[in-house]
């Protein structure tokens, strides 16, 4: 429970007192006045109220030092005289005017939860939304905090209307005294005038900036009527359509602070566009704390009053203001004549039940929260289900793999594996020929170390940028504008370090796979990523692993080579006559070596095809996963963090709106 201190006594002078300034108070109402409002949260009854004049100490002659307004001192002195020393103090009467501590609203109430959620929502959104977007929500939080610190026993109701609608006459009729000036001069009411049925509302009136000289008390009436309106603070406002701009500004200011409002319309101006478009339509969510009164029905003959009232209900329905009919929540609509008193008793009875319910302030604050949430809806509610799905993540990884040359690196690794197999299992004559051909080419064996051509570098750079833009657009699709912009900025900011990281990855892959490559274009494609800084580096990295059957294949190739040499020497010896003639056997031995060498090489190539393919696929997978991990750390994770932040504020926004008690 949130404890608050109720305000002290005295809202003003009685109806029989004059309206001029009281001696000792400035013309602006500051200082000691009839209401005793000195801006400090305490009340000091003026001389007209207590009859004792200004006090510097207690009424019983004690030295000053406590909170004393004269009236308290008299009551305390009377209680001291009437109570024997051995008797307990008498119970505090219900109308005691001493400061009281009251629980305004339970801390676990829906309104408290909504205000807490709105406060968290504003805090989480300050870094992402413009200050103007959060201004209304901040104002609602400030006003809610200010209202909840003040008295919960009082309900502040403003009477508003157009010029000549009779709102001041209705104000006087409810108060039972001629408090507010009426007349043909327009505007008649130049400043808000307050009438409080009970003490303790000084803090509320200070919040409305109503000076003490404009605070009144009603004329005592019947006990039942006075009891029903205990806690009511009625405020008569200037004309909302006044020619004086200052009057309209005062109306707008007070209407933003009161707990409820009574709109007084007359048969001539009840359909005025200024009333409906400027006030009733924007305040449609505040229907539960709104009364709409059709005044001056004594001027309408026959059934005309019912017809005008029906048309007024139709206009209110078009404004979106729910009407509280048949026990449903909404605005209260009735007709009366403040001049003749017809219908005023019904309004007084409705006001009595409304005030005694003591929920007007809570309902007003809840409606304010609804209005703030409605203004924030465009910046929090997304279309569809935005986010990063698996498909978007996979497509981003595929684009990075394409940019980094993962497929080309895999193919180069496969070819390198086959080349190693050829070196180990090929015939020495073929290996010698290949070395000779590679030495004859421009650039020699180091040609694979060249970087990617400028056109390939540009293509890789564009691929990375396109991948980042695409994944950012996919993640921001359907998000409200500010959050979509935050997601794109997170992606762009993370991508600033992505090119260098991908260059390094591509360089490692190129350095590993490009040693001795015949097709240097593939190596350059693997190296020329983004900025083109990665280059193939011969001798870097380890050789592809060899299977267990390679030693046997090498041994077989050595045997085939020896057979060729042995058969050749044997034939040469026969030709020169060193050995006995017999061409068939050495020819067969030499032919076996000549045929067996390529056969062993072909068999090794066929056997190496499967392992080489798997080795290339593994190299491509590693490079793809490494590039994807780099992209995930630098782009996807920041984007996901922004999406998580949006989901968090979205949950807070739902908490603000799901417990709405207004009839929106």
C-alpha cells in the first residue's frame, strides 16, 4: 500500500464572505489566505474563518513551533479542557482536519502494474525513440505520481462548457449559493473557481494552481445531500470557446489534471465542432469520468428536449465516447435546467454516488495511460511476426560462403588432394613433364600467390554488402519505423569489421589450398574476398592427409619404374652384344613397366576420387561454418539483440494495455 499525506484544512471562505483580497495576502493569492494554502502542503485558516486573526503561536498561549492554523489549536484546547487527565483522548471525528495518512491505491492494483510497466517501457525506449514520442507518456507518469501523493478522499470535478451554456449557473446550483458570477457579459468566468465540500483538498487545488482567493465552501443544505457530496471538489472553468486565448489555455491545463469533468451544453451549441473535435473526440477514452449535461431544457417546448438529447447521444456515439446506459461503463448523459432546478437533484445524486465510490482518480489515470499507450502504438506494434527465421539465417550464411569463396576453396582442396595423389603415385616421366610445363608459364610456380583481380575483389565486396543489407531488411520487415532503423544500424555497424575478418579467413583458406595449384583462378577467387587483402601463400598450411594404401601404390609405381629401367638396360645390353640375344623377355619386362606405371597411376586416381571429394567438401564446410560464425558474431548477434530488446518493450507495452479499465 502506498501511503500518502492528506492535505490540511480549509479550501477557502464560506459563501457569505467577500471575494476581495484578504489583508496580509498579495493580489496573486500567495501567502496566508482564506484557504491557508502556502504551497508547503499545509493549510492555515484565515482570519475570516477562525475569527482569531493571524497567529504566530498556539491558541492556548503556547510558544510557536508546531503545525497550527488556529482551528486546530481551538479544537485541541477544547479537547484538553473536556478530557480528564486520567481519561483517554476522545476519538478523532470523521471531519477532523488534521493531516491524515491514507493509502491511495494498493501497490498490486492493475493501475500500479500498468504505471510500472509504462515506466519501464519509457526507460527501455529512450535510446531508440525520439523524445517527442515519449513526451506524453512521461507527462502521464509525472501527473500520476503527483496525483497519487495527494488526497484520495477527494474527487476533483471540473464543470466545462461553451460561452452562455450556463455552467456557472449549474455550479452555483450544486453549491447552493451564488459563488460564481453569472450574467450576460461574455466571458463571465475569467479564472477557475473551486468549491470544496470538505477540508483537506488544499494540495489538490495547489496542483490546479487555483489561488486561495478563488476557493469557496458550499452553502450547507440537507444532511443527506451534504453527506453524499463529502469529498467533492467542484471547479468552474472559463469558457472553452472564449475569445481570450488565456481562458482557453486555462481550460486545457485544468482539464488535464482533474479527476472528472462535467460538460455543459445548451440546445444551441451542443453540436459545436469546437467542442466535439477539440475535446470530446480526443477524450473519448475518458468516458467513464465524463458527464455530458444538456442544460436549459426549460427553453425547449414539448418533446423537443428529448429529441435534442437523442441527437446529442448520437453525436457522442460518433465521437467514439461510450455512453453509460443500462449499467454499462461510459459517459453519463442527462438533461436539466440549472435555472429552474429541474434535473439538478438527479445530477447531485449521480455525483454523490460517483464521489463516494472514490475511484474517479484511478479511472482518470487509467484512461490517461490508455491515451498514452494509444499514441505509442505506432512505434511499438509491428505488422506480422518480425524476426530472424532459420531461412534468413541460412541464406545469410550462404551469401557469406559465396563471398568468401567456400565452394571454390573446396574445389581447390579436392584438386590439391588429387595432385598429391598424382605426385605420390604418378610416373616419374609425367611428373617431370608437369614440372617443366609449370616452369615455362609466366610467373613460375608462385603464380598462385597473386591476389584477386580488381573486378573479382569488387564482386566479393558487393556480395558481402548485399548479404548484410538483405539480412537486415529481413529482420526489420514489419517492425515499427524506429526499431527497424535500429536493426539496420546494428547490422551496418557490425558489418564494419566483417570484411577484414572474411579477408583473413579467405587468406588462410587460399594459403592452405593453393600450393602448387594448376588452376590459379580458383585460388584467386578464394583469396579475393571483400577488400582483396587476402592472398594465396605457397607453403602455408599442411598437406592433405594420405590414405593407408598410398605406400603400396608408391611401391608398385617404383617397381613399374624399375621394370622399365631393367628392361631397357637389358635390351641395350643385347643390342651392344654384352648380353645374349633374346628380345622377347626384356621387351616384355619393359612393356610391363611401361603399361603398369600408367595403370597404377590411373588406379590411384580412381581410388583417390572419393577421398578427394570428401576432403574438398570438408574444407568447404569448415570455411562456410567459419564465415557463418564470423557473420553471426558481427551481424546476426547485434541484430538479434535489437530484436530481443524490441520484444522486451513489446511485452511491456502489452502489460500497459492489457489491464485497461476504460471503455475504449
